[in-house]
């Protein structure tokens, strides 16, 4: 009988605690679509990406033409001339790959431009959500745009440090 009463008491206590916390969600895609500065930034990034892509396609076409010319003339070339032509083509391919990484790589020009244009907008959104969360006493705010992502959590409900202490890391 004690186990039944104790179990019932624990269930009531957990239900009371969980109902005291407030949860909410946002749709960051909807928010971003309704910010004119984001739309303008996205258009600017699309134009820059298109410009970079055209430059790379032109360079790739030039490499392809060099390779086709080499194949057509290879029968007439000496071994030394073949090696020189191959080296020129290989160098040009390396330049192409370096330029591609410079434009589209993880730390490339397009990424840096995106950081400069979009990050301030995202920071403003985060700050607004944080203010709303504090004013409304929300424990957690989810972002429904990209699946279930924790967009904001009140640090008061973060048990990470306690877990690290329990494990002996703090």
C-alpha cells in the first residue's frame, strides 16, 4: 500500500512541476521571410553566388578545352612537350579547385559575406526571443522550422553543470 501511495505522490509531484514550466515555439523561416533586410541580403548572396559560379564555369570550360587540345595534339608532341602541357593543365586544375574553395569553401568568400549580412539579423531575432522568453517566463522555446530544435532555453533549467559535477569534471 505504501508503494502505491508513494508512486501516486511522485506522479502528482512530477505533473505539478512539469505544468509549472511554460513552453513555446517559433518558426524562424516565417520570421526571416517577413524581414525585408533578410530578403535583400539573400538576393545579394544569390547574385554573388551566381557571379562566382559563372567565373568557375568559364575556368572549367577553359580547362576542358586545353585537355581536348592536348588529346588531339598528343600524337604530334614529344615526351617533353607532353609533360609540359600536362603540367599546365594540372596547374590550371589546381587553380580551379583553389578558387572554388576560396569562393564556396567553409571559410570562403560567400560564407564570410553570409556571416556579415545574415548573422546580425539572426542575432536580433535571438535577442527578441530571449526578451520574450524572460518576460513570459518560458522555460524553453522550440524552433519548428527545421524539425525540433531548441532555439532558446532558460539557463535556470540547464542542468549541464550539475551533470558535469556529478561526473567529476567540475
